[in-house]
């Protein structure tokens, strides 16, 4: 493959990085897609924590969680973001859905400038439904999403957008848009085995320009975050 030697950004998730032959290609915009509670936010924080360990600069943009919640959630997995927030290695930006107008302004003008000045290596947007606030019009939504992808690509930040799946089929995002626009899609699935047991499983659906596994593998959410079991089979 042409770009087999592209620099990789490890996600920090055991098993997944092997499935990706090292990690996400640097500068990619990728989506972690899943239903509620499948571990999207955990994935995102684990990804940022890995960046912190590598002295990278990180930005976390969220609709629901502010600094305090992020620190609390991180600590529950043993990742203490506080000192890195203090030293400005990571920045948490909470956008309030209650104040749509202010949010739109921030997304349109302040944030692009900020991201460029800050020089982020890793960016997380949790979740992409945030962009839905920008417009009701599908075409404009698509343009905004495209703009956002272009913007983070310009600064070469490797960017994770979390997205919720539609209820009916568990493979496409709520507005069926993001998976076409981004460079990579990682799907988190929730399988009801029987009335007693559920199994979580993960699949790399696409990752442009690299060779990767397409196998569906089971994962757990543990005290150390997501762990993918490569030896495991899906039932
Ligand atoms: N320390 C832990 N050990 C094991 N499982 C945990 C632990 N902490 C959280 N979990 C599980 O992980 C789930 C939370 O995952 P997370 O918040 O990352 O999911 P999400 O996909 O972002 O959800 P949402 O769609 O609601 O934002 C919890 O519902 C819980 O089942
Ligand atoms: Mg979440």
C-alpha cells in the first residue's frame, strides 16, 4: 500500500492498535460510532490520555461534560488530567446547548482560531451531534461538517468525533453523514447474547490509506478503560 509508512497515532487501547497496525494515521479525522453506554467517551478520554503520555497537546470539546466531569471520569479509570489541565497541555471546552447562538459563534470563529494557535496534536469532539445545532438544513450541516474536517486537517491534528448510531440499524450514524466525510470509522457494538448476557464488540469499518483488520472483536470496559480481546471470538 502506498502510505503504509504513514506516521501512526496510537489510540492507547490494547488490541485496537494492533488491529490498526500501530494506530490512526496522523492527521486523520475518525469517528467512533456506537449506541449509548458503549464507551465512546471512555474511548475518547483514553485516546487523549495516550496523547498526554506522549507529550502531545490535546483538546476536548464536549456538549455535556466540563473540566470537572472530565477529571472525575478520567480518575475513575486512573487517568488524572488535572495536572495537565493546569499546565495547559490539555484544554477542555464545554459548549452549552442551552445557548445555541453563542455556541454557533464559538464553533464558527473562536474555535478554529484557537485550535490553530494552540497547535493541538489530538482533538476530540464528543459528540458530532453538536454540529446538528448549527443548522436544521441537511446541506448546511454537511458543509459545516466538511468545514470542520478541513479545519482540523489544516492544523494536522488527529481528530476523533464520537457519534451516536441510529436506533434501527446499529451501523450508521444518526444523520448518516459523518461516516462518509471522515477518514476512518470504528464501530462499537452492543450485542444481546441472551436474556442474561451482553457482549460488547468492536470493528474497524474503514481507515483510509492503511491496511487494517476488519474482524469483529470483543472488548470490555475495565478500570483501565477499553480492552480489546484479539484472541476472542464473537458469538
Ligand atoms: N470502571 C469501570 N469499569 C467497568 N465498566 C465501566 C467503568 N466505568 C464505566 N463503565 C461502563 O462504561 C459505560 C460508560 O461508558 P461511556 O460513558 O464511555 O459511554 P458512551 O458511549 O460515551 O455513552 P453515552 O452515549 O451515554 O455518552 C458505563 O455505562 C459503564 O457500563
Ligand atoms: Mg459519552
